[in-house]
């Protein structure tokens, strides 16, 4: 019989695919002899079975769960539901990839009316027992029965108001007994049944709920953002409870072996006495820094420092740990590699190498490439910041600068972001349901919560600026206002957040470009030594080229010449060319464009300093350069000295029912060879000028778009060569150039072996290749994506992440066929996929020479290429 359940003592840290990250680490800590409350893990394969079996746990798995529950009961000498010696457990999710706050947890399971009173007598602490029971009712109702946790808060507030107190821990045993009854009555009224008293029923329902939470909206959103497949599933950890809420010698906390915001090598974290773990991360009470535990419980603190050090040494990485103190005894509930900001990730990686805890190759794997994005964007201008006065200060939970309009709900933040507004999401405290709003926001501010609250942890992982625990502010989601003393900030008004200091400012503060020095330079130097895949940029202007070189680009993989045509000083000449009726008229108009294009290319060549530049000939259909509305056509006709009817006829003649599959790409060069000839003259003469004037020995790469047949490329290449060879001969220099093509139609991929007879390089245009392989319109796919995600037809947008099973096979086929015909052929990718992490790894694995992406994604692609080389050396 297949094994679906493991005791912690049976597993180890290498089993994360089966036991999930949490289960594998609990097993590893158990093996290291650390104080871990014992339990068992239900595997990710059981979760996969749950979905395969129609969202049901079949008897064979349930029998194993009960067998392992029996083993846990024997091990602890306690039993679920036994009033003489009651066992209480937690039920927690744990996927193989860390997903903080995305799935569900239940504590104190096993509590019922009888057990609650038994625990009160056994511990001589009725307040603790009743507090634990009311927490369990609230969590079980929320996670298992989908009765919102917030619906119980009114009863807590009611009891506190009646008693005249502010905090939960000021309520006594009688108050807690009253809350238990109020909670049970609310449960029955809302759901039409009594709160379940059978602990085994509670357990099975909770396990089902954790499996179900793998498919909840926030988990699906997080997985899509982080490239985690649905098929992985989550494990479930059932662990005997230890209690931080038994009194003032008990407590709970979260800590990191290094500062997750800065990377400083110093124990960093928070704890609360007389509390359960959810109190720390939920931000309901503001916790104390971990260093003060030394004054309260010095022996426990020393033991925790020792365990923290051992765990970091063992895992060779910064650890994020959860712990509980029960009546003066320390227990470790979890350890994992800690989420950290981009700055901290670089510092920790570099420091770990310097400390001899890991190799450069291992360090490269400790930074998520997309985190670098947070380092490449503006920060506040120092003078503007110095001139501003903070209106309040919170905790600097995630560094960076954020400026935007205030919104109070995740939904409103998402909507505002969709219409192009910059948003700051302001909440009393965030919850996992807010992930879409946080992803849409420039920054996040919360009134409650500490440095390890949900808002802080998730914002750091996203690289989003966050200021948490602003105790001086009053947030009213109903009135959509923030009140700070006498100042009222309303929805839609601007605020600025400094996530490095915790300062909050009214209005907008000027920003500046980030500077990349120190740890970034060393770390990226290692990445460049390790990777074999080159990284170029998609750049159409000297500004793009300069920015990309600053970020380490090794050339331009795609320069789109049509983007230059839209500039005001040249669009008139382009339109003259389009309305021309004869070749002579067209050449006359093109002669006006030639010096402009040549000047553009000279500036780009100089900006790239002799690095390779691939220039694509005109690609879009000509109608894109002409107006479509009657008023605009009349205005242009008058400007060009044409009748309205004449210009309207041209617009009508150029109209196509499906222009993306119409007269564009190499088809333009075949219908109007003079366009390709003019562009070739601009490309080659610019290279000659820069060669002679600057000493930069350029090898221009001329790319013919949308080729599907070798005869198309042969026709255009002949025109290119006739112009290029003449110009080079006249210049009297030994300049080489290359002619290649974009592989962006399925037919081109299938016949790549033949096309390589003429093409000296291939650049895979994966945007169009995806469009034509799937039959999706890139501009319209948004209408169907959500439904496709819901039904698990797609797990990611194929225009953002390369479809390796379909489009990828075409790329692989073309790579192999192209190399067989021309072993020296250069192979690259220039679609949007060039900056996507999994797509970069795919490009490395199939043997491309380079990827090309937008300038700000160049460092990300460099690191992704290095990580691909570590995983799959070639």
C-alpha cells in the first residue's frame, strides 16, 4: 500500500517534494535533536489524490491518518478527546515552495466542551483553557466552514466594551467562558448546526480544508506570480500543540537569524508573552523585539540563540523561525529559508560566501532574480526628502520609496491600478485576501502589526515598500479616511512612504534613479562568471541602449525601426512614402527618412560601444501609420495637400481584416523592396561612419521579420546584399555584416533547416510564435485568461511565460535543424519571454546563445541565466 503519512521522525530535509517545506524541515530539526513538538505529515501526493478523487479523502488515506494519530497519541501519552489526558493538535499547510500566509492553519484542534473544562482543571488555568477553545471555534469556523473570522470580532469588542478594557489579554476566565458561548451560538445561528464536538471529525474536516485551501484564490494568485505549478499540491502537518498563552511564563514569537530588511548579521524578530502564534503575525497586538527576551527569560534566550546559530550553519542560509515557550520551556515550531528584501538578499549571499558558509554557485541560488527589480527603480530625491516633514512614523517593514493615491480595500486598489493610477494600499492590518491589492500597489501602510506581520512578510517577498504598525493613525475603511491627529487624508489623495525609515509624508515626493554598487556589483560579477547564456536588450533609442549597458547588456537583440517612424519630425515623410503611387515617388519620400534613420543607428551604435546590434527591418502593417477616423483623415489630407477622398482611398486600400497576419514583415519588403533598401543603406552607412569616426568596428546584424519560406528570405537578402556590398566597397573597409531572420511562425520553425541555408542567425519572436501556435490574440487574451486560470486550463499567461510544451517544442526543433544546416548559426530570443525566469532557463537548456529583454530586466535575466547554468551545466 502506498505510504501517504510520515511521522516527523521518519522524514528528513531532502524530502520536501513529498513532505513539503514545513514537513521536511520539522523532520530535519527532529533528526538534529531540537525541541520540536512531535507530529506527522500527510504528503503532497495525498493532496494530489484529493483533487484526482473529486475533492475527497478516500478511506485508504483516512485509515493511514488514524493509524498515525494513534502512534502520536502513544508517543505523547495523550489522546484526542480524552478528558483525563487530552491531546490538542495544530493542522497546518506546507507546500514544497514557501507560500507565507497563502493557505490555512488551525490551532487547538481537539477542544470541545468536555476537554475545555478538563484542561482548565489539569492546568489550574481556566482562562487559558477557554481562550484556547474560543480561538479554535473562530479558526475552525473560518477555515473549515467559511464563516468569516471577522464575524466573531464584534463579540470580542462587545465583551471588552462592557468591561471597559482595550486588549484581549485583559479579559478574565469568566469573560472567555462568555465568549465561548457567544461564539457557539453565532456558529449555530449562521450554519444551522451545533459546533462539532467529535475531535476526529474536527481533524478530518480540517485536513480537507487545508487541501481545499491549495486552490483558494489568494494561493492561485501567489502561485501564478511565483511560477509554482498547481500539480505540486500541499502537505498537511498535524503537530501536538504547545501553548504560549498559558500565562506570563509562556509566549510565542517569530525570528530571523539575520535582518530580513537589511541583511545585517544579527538575530532579528519579535515575540509576545501570553499569546499564540497567530497574535504575532496577525498584528493584533504590537510585539516586543527578540532582544528583550534576554531580560525576561535569559536561559530560554540563550538556548534560542544557540539553536538559531545551529540552524543557519546547518542550512547555510538565513532562517525564518517560529517558536513557542510553554511554562518556561522552548519549542521550535518551524524553520525555513527566510524571505528577504532585495538589498538583504544580496548582502546575505555575499556575506555567506565571505563567512565560508556557501560557495559562489550556492550564493547565486539564494537570490530570486525578480527581486532585483526592487533595486532598479527610483528612490526619493535626498533634497526633497530632507525638505519634507513626516506626518507619522511606523515600522520600516520593507524598504523602498512609494508614492501614490490612498485606497482602503484590495479591490479598489486593483481597479485604480488598472486605470493607470499609482496606488498606496492602507489597511488596519492586511490579511492574505489582500494579495491582489498588495501586488497592484506601489506601497502598503498598516495601522497595526509588527516587522513580521503578514503585510511585512508579503511586501518584502514582492519587493514592495511597506510601513507597518503606524499606531498614531486611525484608519476608517467605512469613511475611507486616515486620521493623524488633526490631519485627515481621504481616498484618492497622495501620500509618500519611506520603507527604509518608516516615515510617512503627505503629498508627492520627487524620486531618483537607484544606484547599483557594492554587493550588487560583486554578486552580479559572480553571476556573469557562471552563466553561459548571453543577455542582450530590446532597445529602440540611444537612451534604451545606454540604460541597458549600465545594467550589463551585451548587445541589442532587437531594435525595432518602426518605433523611430512615429516621431513628429519624420511621420510626415513616412506618410508621404505610404501614399506614393509610383516607385519613384516612394523613393523620394524614403530619401527624406534615410538621414534620420542613419542618425538613429549611429547614436545606438555609439551607445553600445561596438557591442552587437540586431536591427529589424520594418515590420508592422502600413495602415498603423495612418489615421482611421474621418476627422483625423481630413486633417492629415489638408496637411499633405491631398483631397480627403484620395487619402481615404489609401486608408481603405490598406485596410485588412486581420492585419497581424496581413501585409507586414518580409511581405512589405517583397511588395516595396525600396523600403528594405533604404533601411539597409541607413544601417550600413551608419556603421561605416561610426567605424571611421569612432574606431568602433561594428558588425551590423540585419533581421528580416516574419519569414515563413526560404524563398522570402532569399528575395529580401538579395536586395540587402546589393546595397550593403556596394556601400562597404565604396568605403574601402573590411566590414562584415550578417543577415538573419525572426522565427515567429510555426512554418518557419518546422522548416528552419532550410531557412538556415540563407539565415546567419535566428531570433525567436516568441510573442508572434505564441500567437500563431495557440491561435490566441495577445491583445484580447485577457478576456479569457481568468476563466482559463479558474478551470486550470492554463496556469500562466503564455505571453508572459513561454509555453514549453507547445511553443517550446517548435523552438527546440528549429534550434536543432538550424544548427544541423549551419553549425555556426547564432540563436537568440527577443520576445517578452526573454526576461521571464523559467523562459530564460528553457533558453539555456535548449542551447540558445542569448536572450534579449527590456533594459530594466537585463540584471534579472543575467541572474536567471546564471541560476540555469548552476542547475544544468552545459
